[in-house]
C-alpha cells in the first residue's frame, strides 16, 4: 500500500487491552513519521480465554490487517511490564512475546503498561482535553497522568530537554488508599469485606468496581458501574464522595512526583462520567494540602475523553520500533 506519489506506507498493529473490553487499531505510518488510523475494532476481553484467543477473533470482527503483515506491534496491557513475559493485572492472563511472534508471524513486538500508552496518547491528543481545573499545562515540568477504569492507572511525563519527553509507568494504584473520617473508614472496611483483601488499595477505590461498591455502601443498591454512572448527578451522594476520592488520588500522585506541569485525567470512568471530576469536591480535595496548597492551586487538571487515547499511544510507541 502506498501514498500518492509512490511513498510506501508502513503498517502498525496497536492494542489497548482493558479488563472489560480491548481495542485494536491498524495504523499506517508515513515516511515522515505521521500516523493515521486505518481501522479499529473493539472486542470483549472477558469473552476470551487468553490473549492469543482474543487476537484470533480479530478477522471475524472485520479487522482488515493480517497480523503477519504488521511491521511493528505494541500491546498496551494492565499491570507492571518487566521483560518479554508479562502477567496482566485484573485479568488472569499472561503473555510471552517470543511465542506470540512465532505463532503469528510478527517480527517486531513490545508489551507496555497501559498507562504508559495513555501518557503517549495524551501527548498526541492533549489538545482535545477539557479543563477541570484552570491553568496552563507546562511541558517543561513533570506532568501526571491518572485514570480510573478497571483499576487506577498512573504514568508520568518527564521533560528531558530539547522538547523530548520520557513517559514512565507506575503501579501507584497498588498503594493503600488513605481514608479520613468515620464514614470513609467505614467504607474502607466495607470494601475490604467485599474484596477479601487486607487493606483498601487505590486500585479498588478509584475504579469502576470502586464506584459500584461505594454506591452499594451508601444506598444498599447493587448495580454495575455503568448502571451507577447512569444515575450520577451533581447532587447524588455517590458523586460527591467518589469525586473526593478521585481528587485525593490525583493530589497524592501529583505530590509524589511534584508534577507542577499539570495533570491529565484519562480512563473510562471519568470519560463516561465527567461529573466525577467536574464536581466541586474533586477540586476542593485536590488542593487540600497543609504544605503545598499553593502549588496545587496553580496546577492545572485536564480531562482527556478521547476513547482511543491509549490506542494512539500504543501506535506512537510502535512507530519508534519500525526498522
């Protein structure tokens, strides 16, 4: 496949794997380094028994790129990625890239943390973001990326000088979540009874399952995260408390990084329910610090609602792998 004038287009396979659904993109890359999305499909993660099985379903879903023709492939997955054999978080899967290459005829592959891909996607699509808290994003300072979905993802954008930026993945969502008053502590105990875990992780609090659990704690209603989202209004008690938790998680991460350059909020929970970060409780909690309140008041927060941000980020990483 070529562009007008004969310059060859190169083909990239990008995947953004989530606990509920996974997106796959066929991107073409121009010789100048431009990326264009040629085709995209979404598949149910939970209906597949393994990641290779998920890939086998792509042709039947209408995906137009034979996998063996992809010149580079990047798979963004939840969890810590160390080496070429990866175990997923929130999904009972593992992945061996060497075996996958041999089975599918892929030549160049990489597996990355899903929020590392989100961070790269924010660099590409950040101009589409909506203002949550005012201020100018500053690429010369560290910027944080945080987002609730199946879990709570984190990444950092670190300036290297000369316009270059390094994206770093984080598993900060596995840290214990801090509760403040009696109601919050009671919810923490309720969450631990629900999950069977010894302490409440940020990953369990500020996530889709955390939203459903909080709603059940406050109302007694057992609903799915999507069903809870459909009920949310600025006046709903679930909205206010979850917004407070989200603001606290963002504040904790900004202070851990000294991310004075700004915050990108990504992930499906806020993208589908922006009231959870636009609510006044988010901003009040985000800026609540006895030592660094002034810094936090100057730190902008943006909401990235583009549903393919992780997919674009994975494609951008794959572009760097092209021979």
